[in-house]
C-alpha cells in the first residue's frame, strides 16, 4: 500500500504535509551526493552547518511556505519562528531538516524529523502535537509516521514510492541502550541508571545520529538517552525539533519519554532553542531512570 493510500482516513491537511515531507525526502536522499560539504556557517546552537543542512532546511521551508497549509515553521536551522502570514492554512510544523549530520561524512544513517500541530503555534507542548514523522536515510530510505492512530513504517521502493513496510509498529521489550554524552560528565542519577542497565546485560549501540539510534530502539527495544551533563545541565537535544516528535511516536508505539522527572510531551517550551535531557524507549527503563531521579533506586 502506498503512503497516500494509507493516509486516506487521516485529516486532509496533515496527510498533505506528511506527503510533502515525503516528496522532499526523495530529493534530500539524492542530494547526499551533491551537497555534502561545509557551508562555513553555524546555526543558533553554534554548530557547523553542512551545505546540505542549509539546503534541506530551505527546501522544506519553501515547500511548506508554498503549500498554503502552514502558518508557522520552527526549524533547528532557523533562529526565529518562520511566520507565513499569507497562508490560508493553520498548521504549525517543527523541523529538524537533517538529524545526525556528523554521520554524513561517515556514511552512517541520518534523518529528517518533523512534528505537526493543527493550530499554527509551534512554541507549544508536545502533548498538543497532532502528528509526527521521521525519514531515515540508510541502506533503505524509510518513513515512519504517526497521526495518533498507531505508528506506521514505509520504505522507498524502486519506483520512488513510499510503500507500507510495517503497520502498527509496537515497541518490543529489548535490551539495547544508546547513551549520549561523556561518562566523565554524567550526573549521579544517570550514572546509577547506566550501571543498572549494564548489570542487567543491556547492549551498547550508539551511532551519534538520533534518528538512527531511535530507529534501533523502536526495532529491538531498549532505551536511548542524552542526559543532563555536569557541563550541560539541559543535555543536548532540542525539545521542539528532536525530543517532541520522537516522544510522540514512541508513546504511540507503547513506550515512554521523560527528562528523568517529567514526561517530555508535558514540558512547556520557553524558547525555540529549548534543550532537554532525554530518555526515550521502553516503559521499564524509563520507569527505572525516573526512580533514580526520585532518589529511590531500584
Ligand atoms: P543534528 O545533526 O540535527 O545537529 O543532531 C545531532 C544530535 C543527534 O542526532 C545525536 O543524537 C546527537 O546530536 C549526537 O551528539 P554527540 O555527538 O554528542 O554524541
Ligand atoms: Mn538533530
Ligand atoms: Mn539537524
């Protein structure tokens, strides 16, 4: 079944935005050959931008601007919310145009992440989100979406069509752990959590590309973390563009996402560059880490 057929019972505007991102993803996939070099600029987080980063950002924003569906876009590569004043539409979109860019040089998988709000306010709690998706550019190009009706995975086929690969994906119980941050900078609660996972036989898999590491958790089960660190008390990952869309998807798949003390989707963003410590995966490891943060241990 093709993606557009699968979306036939989804809200029309949401379906159109998902299809629009899918169309642009086809182009981004090809651009890895042509746009893979440093642009010489940095984003609002002070990170080097690949030319591909900026190009993908412009491609997606221009496309959303022209769709007449979207009122506002917040992108990891833009320091301000992009307001589309002339748009007839009311949707808000949050975007990480290219996630895991450092993996482009090493030819590991990278992604595109997006979240969609029915009402154009993008500086909003994740629990107001109406749909989320990510594209993973790996050996296969896959698209995973949820519009509050389960999680569904599609794969780009020989005819450049996204075809259903797995319907109603649910998170299995598993024992992969994917820990971001340097151990020397761990806070105590996080150190205890990681030790406990290791003593339970969890297996380490970390690529440095969140979308890829997330996909691994969704496939095999376990937990991804990018914790609060001594030098970075808010962690690294961005609430709007990374944590919220993926937390929306993990909950739809039967899992959980937390900053250690609070559900990610209930956190009110204070600015578009709001960062959060992130624990995302199975119920068991998320409950465990929260118990360490409550000072209860196991
Ligand atoms: P982005 O490429 O969008 O800037 O995101 C990078 C993020 C995320 O993909 C990944 O989980 C994390 O940064 C990796 O950070 P470390 O290099 O510190 O492991
Ligand atoms: Mn990212
Ligand atoms: Mn990015």
